[in-house]
C-alpha cells in the first residue's frame, strides 16, 4: 500500500474532523505542553493500520514522533502497547480520534480475517474479501485483510470481468445465448484479463464452462450443491463459493473442495477492535 494513498485518506479524515482546527486545544492547551501517549489494546487481536496511525499524527504536526511497537499482521494480547507517541500535546490530542478510528477499524478487519483463515487451516482454500468495503477506505481495508492472512478479490470494476446474476438476467431477457455471449467477452478485453461468472444453479455451470471462463462462482449454494458443483467443474475453472459465509460455516464450505471463499463480512460488518490512547502531559 503506497504511503501517498494512506496520506490522502488520512488527510481527508483529519480535515473532516477539524476543518478549522481544534477549538478546544486552541483555547485550553498551552503551545509549550508536551505529551507522551501509548496506543494500548483493551482486547487481543491482530494489528493493522500502523501507517494510518503514523500519518494521523505526522500530518497533524510533523513534530510528533510515532514509534510503532507492533507490525501489521502481528497478534497481540490485551494490555499490549502497540505504539508510543510523543510531541506537542495539542497535536496529539487533535489527532487522537482519527488515529484510533483507523487502528480500531483496520485491526478489527485483520482480527476477523485471521479467525476465518484459522478456521480453514489445512485445506487448500483461499479466504478473500469483496468490494463490500467502506467508501473511500478500500485500499486500507484490503490491506487489513492481507494483514490478517486473507487474500484480495478484484480491487475494482476495472480490474477483471465479473459477470453476476443481474448481468445474466439482462442477457437472457434480451434473448442472448449465454455461452456465445460469454465467449464474445474475450474479443473485447486484453488477453491478460480474467473472466469470472456467478451462477446460482447447477444447470448454469455447463453453459458457463463451455465459454472457457477462468473462475466460476457458486453463489448461495448448499453444501451438497457445492460438492456437486465442484465435481461437475472437475478442475476446468477455479471454483469460488460466496454468499452468507459465516465463521461457523466457513470450514464446512472449505471441505466441499472449492478453491476460494469470498467473505463480505470481513469488511461490511466487522466490529472495530477496542483500543485506547492513554495520554500523559508534561
């Protein structure tokens, strides 16, 4: 993840939080006051967001020094000190909430991802994210997924062809032949671009495979249907399972033989981790 991308996102957050400065600090905190602070875990987890924490303080006041004590992807226990901050107290106080927001959100994603990855340990499955990310935070949230041991799906609509149920509905309503329509995609895209197609029934698998797609997504299939689908595909394409995947069901899905499991819950409904910033002023 590029530093410039982090600075852009964090800069927008800081501007949103203090568009004309921090009135409380300006009215109350002496400019000479120096503070030290510790980013402390209130619960165990997997860390992510170190670059965003550093940027929040640096962009607020370059005189603030940040020492990251835990790297992204490292696990920690409750009570662990994850980072130390020292500098002008007004700047530390102004940046505190933005730094915490990013650290809590991204560490929550990394922690949840690590739990899913651990649940499928010993299988061949890759746990991947989806585009169900917070608008404007996709690059950071996908980095957090990687920090938790997961993998990334396509970053955007511009990265790969992914034909979903609504695309198919439009094609079929227009009277198009599914296989021929999918074959035609290859004439309009670079040879390096992958093609994935979502199906919601066993009967769609053969017509889709006949088009020579790279990935076939079995959407909201039962475990029995997933096993049947994997057997039918028989290695002719990468098989992805998707739809209502939960931590308590992901292992059983992995054991059906699919190659990839996409999990929207990694980003769309994850709980932020409980972290705190304890400040000491001198």
